[in-house]
C-alpha cells in the first residue's frame, strides 16, 4: 500500500519525511501533494532525495491511504488526519513513563499551557506552545526553538529537538484537535465555532479529535453544546470544568476578582485520574487571573493537573507563583502604572468585551486596542467590535492603534484618539496620568519591536 500526504504547508512536509523513515514501514511509496504550492526548491529536492514522489492529483495506484489535515479543502475521503499520522509516527517513541498532555480549543490554549508549565515544573516538562519549544533543565527553562507552529507535526519536531533533554512530562499545544497520544487531553472551550476547510467543516468537528486521549478535561459548556453524543460514549474518561455549571467535576464556588490576585474557592466532585482513582475535595487558592475567561483557563489547567494525580497543595502553591504568560496575558509595572497585556493572535469580540468589563472598574484606566490582520484564518469582526467600544467609551479612556485600531476608528461615530505606533499610545497614557493600562493587541507578537 502507498500513502499520499496532502498539504505540505501545515505540517505535511515533516509528516511525509517521517513516514518515509518508519522502521516498521507499512507503505511501499510516499506521495505528496503540495496543494498550496509553498515549498521552495531546496525542500522539493530534499523530499525527492528521500524517495518521496510529487503529484498534483490522486495517484492511479491499486491501493493508497490518504493523509490530510482535518481542514483539508479538497473534496476527498481522508483515511488518516495529520493528527492521526503523527500518532502513527510517534507510537514507537511513546512510553508509559512519560505522561503526555495535549491542549486544544478555540481560546486559551497558550495560557493553559503556561499555567501547567508552572504547576508541573518539578516534573521537568517538555513544552510546545505558540510561544516556542521549551524544556526544563538545570532548574530553568531552556528555549529550544522560538518560531514554530502548533500543527500536529510540530510535536515530532519538539521531541527531536529535546533528544538530549531529560524530560519527565510532555505538554503540547495542538491546533484543531489531538493526536490520540495524550494521557490527558484538554479542550479549553469552543467559544466560537468558526468554519474551516473553506467552509466545509467547523472547528468543533476538528477539535473532537481530542476525545481520542485517554482522559479528556473539557469545558462543560462546550461538551453540552457540541459533543452531546460523546457524553454517553466517553463518560468514563471525561472530566468537566465550569465557572457556573453545578454538574461539572470541577467548578468555582466563590470568586473575588482582583487586578493582581484573584481569590477562588473550588469544588472537585468525582474527578477521574490516570491512576484509576477519583477525587472529591474542596480548596482555596489565589492566582493572577483578573477576568472570568482567565479563571476558566485556570480551571482547565487545574483539572488536568488533578487528572495527572498532582496533590492539591502542590497545585495551589505552584499556581500562586504564576504571573501570566509573556506575550499573552501578563501584568507589569512602569512608572507606578499597572500595565495589563492581553496579546493574542485570536483576540475576538467576546474577549474584548470581557476585558472592557474588567477595565471599567479600574482606577483611571486607559485601554489601548490595536493589532494586525492576517494573523489567523479567523479575522476579527469590526462591525461587532464598534458598538461594544462605544458602550464602554464613557467609562474608560480609549486609544486605538495600528491596523485593527485604524479599521475600527473608521466605523465609530465618536472618534477616540488614534496613534499608529503602539509605543506612542502607551507613552501618551502614562503621560496622561494613567494608574492602569489595559493593552489589547491582536498579534502573534513575533514582532518584538512593537512591544
């Protein structure tokens, strides 16, 4: 049997190479179809040197297995998704001694990984996130690679980069689902069920792959709305978390939000662990999580840590040291002003609304909103953003910046201040006597000169 790997842009290049090198190779020949035509000549030459065959249509062979991403736009039956192909490639590597956590969802993935990084630091984690590949060695995190995607194929690259590292657990942020390798899979949420594959499918359909994990920690609301059939099929391996739902396995009883510290009382009921036991407990903690959606991310991380059999005291102590994720949600102080950064490539209308609700309660608060387009396939809806900004305009000092700010400004009736450079906007807010600044920026933040 042959194999055809479709889409070399979103990880297929790496998958094709690794499939051709499998020691237990089930395929006679590996074919590739570069549907987006993104490979350069050097990459094409390398694949050919590995014996991989290029095509621009289905090969006319007797038996072939089609391997494509879950968001493949072609009208074609897929035998293995890229996620499943990664599992096939890594099965010889997987060992019971090293637990694997995979994190997927529409929002909050990098933040949940950042929280787990703090909680599980004593286990020497190997981490893949949208912020890079890291490994904990010699009592500190070492960055093995910064610019890397979170396609499933990047899991293979992360493991190869960490070949000489002595890691005790793996935490992988993965786009659009899970590979099935995970002992614990996390579905943070499905706050927006956006279309994929040029409108042929939805995000919720792709992310259901996370349920191939041994145990899944899933937001209760997402489970109820999008995965009702799975609730019965997988009830023995699903742990749920929720801010409000009393039927969730992990939920908040009481919460007091604060800019630097939020106080929480958490109830855990019948939560399943990878060791086969269940947990029922109640505990308090303090953490940097100034808004409800950050607390929801926290619940995802805690539910996963408990599922991994971590002790409550260790979780509470470790998470109290969490200061946010640099390049996502973090807080810093400059010239006596608190600056809360909300940086995310997928920042959307709902997230902006929740952040503004927090900001309006802060003393002398300035909100700087801006960012870039073309960061993700899911662009922000300016028409829905404008009325939300106008609703809060009297309770905050608003400054718009960069591409997103300019686009929103054109649609607003009451024109706030606009400054092209985000740094100029920040300086203006500080010079105007701001006590608190909330910096909302849509970006992958690879452009560090914008910080």
